């Protein structure tokens, strides 16, 4: 399983302890996604960002629900890689 996370570079210049808000999922559990495909919208310090799939595969489990906040490095969902 691979973790779907907000990329570390998106947290650059963000104060420690700041959390992001998961706005909405663009996919559901069980959906097949391609590497780089946007899978969620998040808000970090008043900036809307997209979270992309790190690889092609199936969304196995969504861990953070819409309107929940999460910290840097948090797993948002789990991806079962293709193949």
C-alpha cells in the first residue's frame, strides 16, 4: 500500500503546527486512478491545492474525511498500486 499525502513541498514556509483542511475528495474508495491524477482538494493557509495520486492503482481506503483537518505528513488515503 502507498500513502496518498499532500506533498511536502506544499508545506514549505508554513508554520509548524499548522493544519490543512480536506475540502473534498474527487474519487471514492475502490476507484482506479492514474499516477498524477488529482484525487482531493485541500486548503492550506487560505490556499486551495490539489492532492495527486503518487502512482496508478486503486483507492483502497480513505482515512481523512471532508471538512476534517490534518497535519503535515498525514496519510489521507491508502492506494493499492496497479500490478
